[in-house]
């Protein structure tokens, strides 16, 4: 069977990682980092409620 280096026994692997759970961990890490950045940008100049009173 000829392979192009990206398949093993018909299973696709990306960047040498075969386990989809590992890919999910990477994707969730990137997604949570982006979520933190977006949250930080949205609340960059919010005043502290303790300072207002």
C-alpha cells in the first residue's frame, strides 16, 4: 500500500499527532487563549466598582 506520509492504515494524522483527543486539547487551549484576549480587550478601560463609590 502506498502512503504519502500523512496516513497510517487509512487513518489521517495531522502534524504527526494521531489521537483526536490531543488535537482537541490543543484547539481548546488556543480557543481559551483567544477568549481571554477578547475579554481583556472588551474590558480594558472598565472602572473598578470600588473606586466609583
